[in-house]
C-alpha cells in the first residue's frame, strides 16, 4: 500500500514541471506559476491541518491533552 501511494505521488509530481513549462510558455512569465504554487501550498497545509487528529498520549495513567 505504501509503495502504491508513493508511486502515485511520484507520477503526480512528475506532471508538475510540464505544467510549469506550459504556463511559462503560455503566459510568458514565472510569476503566475509562483502564485499557483503558493496557492497549492496553502491548500496542502489546510488539508493536512484538517485531516490530522491530535495524538492522545497517556503518561503514568493520566490522559494528556
């Protein structure tokens, strides 16, 4: 399962340079591509923050927050 997930991630990541090159050829600048990468970064941060759950750890029988 981990290998499949990693392989799919690499395939998705391999498309990135082609998209960046296409946008640069179409728009003539890397600035819109930079904005796209920043927006995608924020989306990934928000999804990661929303999907994860806080860990519950017991220390000497006392549940931690």
